[in-house]
């Protein structure tokens, strides 16, 4: 659990504090599949800027997730660059001017990082943007074996029935 104690930084208006941190990421459940961060700990840069009216927090890091491709179920590796921003007003009178990650003067960096990655995930996680997926007819991987199936020929058993009906 990575956190940052704002009171220790003792920033005055106009001052900026930059801190290199290690952020631990959890595994993510997405579309019924599990995506694991590799590595689990990533280097991150936290920038805290004090303004007269409040404090701006910036968190930059890159997460790398491993898990199944949405289309072909092969291995997919997803790089998720994060540039997150939060703001805490000095005297907040509005929910929008507070960050949910600040608790008793301590910034909950791990929670923030986890939510930022979850928000940044694409609609579909693919092994590559043009993944061809699995064949709907035979289930083979179309990336390994590109193929098409000829249109279904009429079933010979039906042809026999047709012939029989013509005789009646
Ligand atoms: Zn794929
Ligand atoms: Zn096929």
C-alpha cells in the first residue's frame, strides 16, 4: 500500500514537490477475464503542487497487463500509460473540489493508481489491434490459420427426401 503524507511535504502556495514512488498494482477483472500486472510494482512520479486555492496532484506511470485476448483468447499484453490528475480545494464547499484519495492528510496513491488503470482500460483487450479472432465455424485461430469455409452445400440426405417426395 503506497501512500504519501502531505503534511510532511509542508508545501507553501506556489511550491511543488516531486516524489518518485513505487506503486503496487492489483490484478484486474475485466470482461470476465483476469489481467495481471507485470511487474506488480511500477515506478511512478507523484507531483504535488500547492496553489493558493488548493493542491493539485499528478501521478504518472505505465502499467503493463497480461491476460487473454478478447477475440482469440491468446496472450495479450496491454500497456496502459497513466497521467492522472486530482485536485483538493483548500476550503472545499463542493464535492467536485475534493479528491476521494486524500484521507487525514495522506494521499492513498495505491487506490488512486488502481482506479486510474481501471478507467483507462480499452473496451476490448486484444493481442494486436487487427487480431482476426477465432473462426465462428470451426473455432480455429484465424491468426495462425487464415481460412474461409466454402458455402454449405445442401445436405445429400435432404436431396434424397426431395427425390422421394417428387415420386409421391
Ligand atoms: Zn487475439
Ligand atoms: Zn474455420
